[in-house]
C-alpha cells in the first residue's frame, strides 16, 4: 500500500513542480534570449542608373506605360509640388535606398505594388499628406484597386494607374473625403437600395380609407426606413464620389419606378364581418 501511495505522491509533486516552474522558465527564456534586431533591407544596386519616378522591378507596366507615367508624375510635381512615386517588386526590393534616391519627404506619396501579398497596393505617405487625405481614404483606395478580384480582371497595370490617378486628382483639388469615382458593383448596390426604398414608399402610401388617393401619413411614418435606403445608401455614396448625373438620375428613376410598381399592386382589402357572421 505504501509503494503505490508514494509513487502517486511523487507524480503529483512532479506535476505541480512542472506547472509552477515551466511558465517561469519560459518567461526567463524569452526575456534573456538574444533576439536579432530587425533591419530594413537596403539594396541600392537595384536602383536604376538614371533618375525615374517609376521603378518597375516587378515588370507590371509595359515600356510605354512606364514612360508615360514617369512623364505624368514629373509634370504633376512641377505644377503642384507633390511627389508621387511608384515602386513595383516581386522578390527583389531596394528597400530604404529609394528614400534617398527619390528624396522622399512629408509631401511625398510612394505607391508600392507587391504581388506577394493578398492586396497588391501599399502606400508610404508623408505627414503633410494626411491633412488632405485621411487614413480612411488610403484604406478605401487599397481595397478598391488593390484587391485580387480587381487585379485579376483589370491587370496589374490598371490597378497601379487607377490608384495614381485617384491620388493625383484628390491632391489637385486639395483633398478628398472618399476615393473619387464609383465602381460598377457599388453603383449596382446603390441602385438596388434605391429600388427597395421606393417599394417601401409605395407600399406605405397605399390608401387605407375610402376616397383616399395616397396615404401620406403612413409614408411619413416609414420615412426612416425608405429614407435611409434611398438617401443614405442610394444617393449618398454616388453624390460623394462622382459629379456625374447619370448614376444619380438612374437611382432616382429606380426609386420612382419601385414606388409606382408597389403602389399599383393591389393591397388585400379588409373584410368587414357581417352581423350574421358574428
């Protein structure tokens, strides 16, 4: 009886000792282990011999596109003072060397296109740019033009060129709250919400009394619902992103069409019980 009991006691003490000392030893190991410092990669040999606003190591642009973009960025800098630079890379990168090569400062924006990540685009933004283009702008720009679906359909070159055009447009007009232009998928979504808002407005306006043509009271009661769908989600994203009238007119037409169709659908009439049925 003594031997099994002693063995059991020794096992329990061993488990307790491991539970106590293992976390302690792990903490000390992490604290005193020499972790190598992280150094930024620096490879100036990858830089071109002649100065250019575009360094296309990833070969995402053809020669004509690269030349045209370089000239465009040069003219833009001469006219506005903002530096826009483009670096593409796959498995090679000049790293910190581009900062000295381009003389990047607080009025600079460097677009980095790297196909190894989930999103093609990354941005290095100077401090002087943020008052005009907030962080939410860069997140939206990255998600719109750098996502895998856009890159797959439009190509690496169009992703880069579209992003540069958006940045140049916003800097030229002293800032943007959102990325200019509205993608086809987003516009379709705004059109759908406009139609749904119109349908709710039309159903709410069904006459409920004899001689009533349109139930404005009920339409006003449902204003928070159809107003949110039509104004906030239907017109808002379009008005803030583009100055074109075509998508606005289409969304208004969708709202009116949905309202008319819903209004013309006959509503079920209430059956008044007869005295015999009672």
